C-alpha cells in the first residue's frame, strides 16, 4: 500500500471516476442552496438532491466531487467530540461518485472495489477489508443483490455482514431521497483497538474497524403521508417510500479517514491534512514545536552549552510533534480553524442565531482552548492563512488547488475571525468577573462542601458566552463543584423556551379570546374590499366583549377580510369598516395584526356601535396599500441586486416595509462603498424600467418551491407544506413570500437608496424609498438644486460647482480668521509694554498678572512665553474670557524659579476663583473656569498665591 498525501488521494479519487465517464463537479457551498431543511451542507449528495428527485436535468448523468461538509449543529452534530476522538471533525471533505438514473448497484460495487484495492489506485490490502449490507426492515427486503455483487467482485462471503436501519439504510433527513446502503470497513490493526491489546472480531470494536466508504443505493423518496394528532398537536408522522423515477447512486468516502489508512496513521489528526495546522497552532500558542532548548552544564551559568547531536535534535522534534498531535486543545484549534475559514468564506457570519450562532460556538471553542494553552491574545485569525495555504495553494507536485477561492477570501475571513476574537475577549472579561464573584459568594453546605448552582452557571454560559469547560476549570481551581445536573436542566429548559418561541410561542401571551377562533379567510391578494364579513369577536383591553360602543378602541376579528396583517416585515393595512348597506362608516381601521397564527385582528376606532354577529364590508386604503406594495417588491429587487454586487453570502437578516419607506438588513461584514451602492441602485432601477412581470404562485408545495422554482428560503423561517412564491423579472428574484406586491416592476416608479449603516457585527442596513416617496424627494432636491444654482456660474455640473464654491469660501474664511488672529495678537503684543510696567515684586520675584480676552489658548501660551522673556526672571499669569462663558488661565514660571514655585500649583490656586481647576508642568500650566465675572478677582489673587507658594 503506497503512501499518498491528502491532495493525492483527493485528485486520484476524482480522476478515477473521470476515467469511468463521470463529470468532475466542484464542491457546493457549505450553505445549502435553497434548502431550508438543512443547517449546513453535510453530505456530497446535497447539491444533487433535485437530480435524485427528478426535478432537475443536467447535461451529465454521472458526477464525482470532493464536497465540503460541516457537522456541528442540528441532527448531525459532532462538535463536542472533536479533539477527543481520532475521527470526529466539524469540517471534513466527502469524496463521492453519483449516478442519476444511469448505473446502479453492480457498477457502483465494481467501481468501489477497484478503486480501493487495485495497485494502480489505492491498493489497500483486501485481507484488511470488510463490507456490510442491509438486512431488511420496515417493508424493505434484505439487499441480496448487493451481497451477490460483492461476491462477484471477489469479497469472501464470510467478510460480508448484515445490519439494520440504523447502520445500513441512509436518508438525507426526515423526508427526501433514501435507500439501503453498503459500507466498506478497514481493519486499522490491533494497535488501534478500543481496549489496548484486546483482539476482537469485526463488529465488536468500532475504534479498530473503521468505515471508509458508504455506497448508498438511492431507490426511494421518503414522504409524509399522514399525521396523527392529540389535543391539536402532532404526535406522530406517517411516511411512505415512493420509488424514485430512476434508481441512483450516492457514495461518500471521508477524505480524512482514507488519508489515515493510506498514510499508516491511527488518528486522522496525524495525517498531512492536519499536521501543518496543528504545528501552526502550537507555534501561535507557544507550545514546543521541535527546536530543542540549549542545556547548560549543571551548576554552571557561564560556560558554553552542551552540544546537541543531530540524532538528539531529531528525537526531540519527533517527541514534540507527537505530543502536539495528541493534544486535544491543539486538535480542536486545527479542526475549528478549518471549519471557521470555510464557513466564513461561504458567507456565514458569527451571530446569535442559526448558522451564525453555530459558527460563533466553533470560533469561541477554539479561542477557549487557545487560552487553556496560555494564549490570551488574538491568534485564531492567523490560522486562517495556514488553512488557505493548505487547501488553496497548488501542490508541490503541481496538483491544482482544491479550493482556490480561499486565496481571495482569506483576508476577509481573517478580519471576521479577529473581530470575533476581540469581542469574545471582552465577553470573557466581564463573564469571568461575574463567575469569580459567584464563586467568592459561595457558602459551604452542612458537609463543608461548596457547589456552584447549575442555573447560575448556565446564566453565565448563555449570557456571557463562557464555555462550560471554562466554568468547570474555574470551579475546580477554586475547590468547589459545579452542579452539572442543574446546568443541563437549565440548558434543556432554555432550549424548550427557544423552540416554543420559534414555533410561535407568542400565541401563549395572546388574549384567550383569540385562541378558539377559526382562521380568517384572507382575500386581500386579489381585492381591496370584502363584503358581508361577520364579526366573530370583539376584544377590548385584552378581554372578549359581546359588543362595543362608538368611540371605543377595540380589536375586531372577522370570518373573512381584505386587510393584510403585520407579518414578514410588511406593516398591516389601514382603512375602514362600512355598514352592510354601504351607507355608513362603522369603524376606522388603524392597523391589522396576527395575535395567533391565522387569526387577523383589526385595530378599530369605532364610529358606531358594533356587536358580535354583525356584518360589515371591509375597505382597505388603496393608495397606502399601493405604496406598501411598491416598497415590498423593491426589497426583493434590492436583495437580488445586493447578491449580484456584494456576493452570494448576502442573506436577508430582517426587513421593514412601510408605505413611506423600506428597510432591509442583510449579512455583510464591511461597509458598502459608495460606488457599490450606486451600482446596486442602478441594477434595481434597470429592472424597474424594464417593467417586468411580477408573478405570484399560491399553495406551492415547499419541495417544488425550493427545487423547481429555486425560490430563496431563509433558514430558521418556519414554512408550511404549502408556500407562496413571488417571482420577479423572469427569475431575477424568486423568494418565498406572503406579502403583497406590484403586478409589474414598473409600478415601483423609482427606487432611491437613502442610507447605509451598521446594525450589528456582520449585519448592514439599507433604507430606501420608492414611488411618490422618490418623487417627493426629487422635488425637494430639485428646489435645493435651483437655489444652489444661483451661487455657481454653471448648473451643468452643480455638484462640482458647489464643491468648488464651498472650497473657495472655506479658503476665504481661513484667510479672514488668520488676519483676525494676527490682529488680536498684534493688539495684545502692543499692550505688553504697558503690562510689563505694571509688574509687581513678591519676595524678590517679579510677578505679572494680565487680562487678554478673545485669544485662543495657543495664542495665550505664546504671549506667556514672550512676557517671560521680556520679564527676565519671574512669574506670568494671563486670563482670558472664552466663548460660551468659559475662562482660560495660563501660568508661566521662568526656568530659574521652578525650584521655588511651580506653574501647575499656581494656576490651580488662581482657577478656584473662576470655579475651575487645572495643572501642568513646572514652567507652564493651564486651567479652565466657568465664571467670567470673577476674572479680575482671580488676577488680583495672583500676588497672594505667589507669596504663599514661594519657598
């Protein structure tokens, strides 16, 4: 078995399948494209899901990839195991070959065995390999075909084992493509045994027998067929397995695992996919990396160090390297730096929710382990460049780089990581202070033992981001115990609260009057009026009422309505309730909300009495609705334009759609440059001027919306089985959206960006106006332009003309200020002789106190220096009335007197008279005050102050 580098293995795998007619396809993003069911890309087949479902056609039916994957959240979460086992990782590469209705089991098995065992390729000894097949369960028969094909390839029957659903039936998620699978295992040898020296057979030692390849035979599409309910809640979902249009193949081989096999290593961390990163992590955290320290002879500090032989030096390096490779903290830093670099490169930004929250946990876990090794300064951002060099550079043998995009993104990624490191340092400082205070307050129980409460510890974990390991270490160092059960209980309670909030926990705080009501039938997509709507409920001050009087402010629920309610960032409609005969206004509707899902409550100011059971006609304010529609369609165009200009990492992070403006928050780490904003605005208005059609599709199955329409879905949003798709300009923008929109982009009129700002770390905000808002702004700006045009010679280039005009005026103002200052200084200098003639003498020291108003502090200092020179040897104090009622005092002492009196002490005494204070050096000092009426008194106090301070 030939030694092969990680880069060699990746390239060899892809090239093998190219020789078998497969198309080499580049890895997709770690952020699944248009698949809200996945947190991160976690398997090679994710990008081919549409092909397996028959919803997409491509120019090839065979493909091979090396896919970036992350398993650090959701169902597949390896985060807590990383660093402490040989083979768990957050980020890993999945080598795979795929057949989309082309070949099936026989060819997949033949290809697999040839690649793994042929000396021309991997050349792994056959006597160290085992395979598994599906034993059959839940109506799916035993996979006799796979067993037969393995035997055909030469695998002895005694090396074929069968397992059930857990091990040998693969599915992407709760729904989607699935099928039986067959795995290839490698025997790492007795030295890798879970219990050292214990020789167990295959199937009884997971540490020794390692799965290196999983061949999935995609035969079914798992779908929900029915739900069972109890008390209105889903208690169980029933599924059916529909045959896929064409049976397909999906295989997955972990690059890190097969690298360990072909490099003769027991642990993945000892392969060349990790060793450069572990070595860099060791350097950055101050761990020994191979340079042996020079040792002086015992008892001598002044003789030459003992010589070190090359053999000793090499031995020391090997021992240091092996120690580092086995260090869990260095493993964690190496692994997490890979995950963080690739995730940020693919557009994920640290935050407190969704993907960003998982990324933040990964980064902070790595930082924490760096601190455990003694590194308290930012260091992880430098690991980004080590990852870039390992994965983004061309191999020494000329092998093309696996991920060249890292070269371009590394600087941006490093900035994001460094910012997160600095933020976490601040969090740790405040959190650690709180933790120490809790530990110090801890009182021993009746047995003398001290314990930190689990709920208190979890509060620090949740609020300040202190890792649990950090809390445990601090407790251990202080001789107390962490209440681990209480901590986990508090964690479970918080997770339950978060789930309730995400699933609509707001319903729990809504008035009971809403909870039993039927859903409101919304007709507002197609009409602004709805006739003969029945009043189902009236709620006043949170309590249901049978009726209400004119003048009452209430919330009214109807059986159907044309009013849109606040949701998806779009503000609710306003308008009126009209009597059933159309003659009277029953209520002014000031807004519409969703107190519970599906129930629309109209915020009504009653003009007439109203009772449950009455019937009204609803009338939406059409002009206001039109303005809202223009802005909502504008947000979709803006989102698409942002992704075009800034990159596909841009994702919506919030929005607000009002009749007079729109606000759009999005993920992006840097400020958007003026040129970029102009380009974004141009793209949006180009689509507006094209007057392209806006299409809406109702009740679209979620799978169809995502896979066929390629509608953008926001991760974390809760979507039902049926969704609404809004498609603009033949696919320029396609999103899942329940809001109201224009019929064509031209109805927007014009979209004008008005501001760009930061919301939080990694989130930017753009505000804009459209329609009449843009027209009003244009008119206002036009009036300003007309006025400005009166002050420039030509309006052809008003901006440059004004800029030149203002620059000229600024130059003129500077000249006038300079002349004024010179005049003041000349006037003040002219009074010097008079001031000098009034100088007194205290204990043999000349003392001069003088008032010089309207001079700046710098000018006062210059005058003090001039007076000191003319005085020869003495003390000078100047006071000046300043703008806004303030006072400036400058005191100067000639060098020969500073041992007897200091300017700082003198000016401090004098300033007390004007309600101020000050200080400075022995030769010159300044003070400020706020009572100009006492300037003369302050100057009169100078001789006494000098007399008291002179030594």
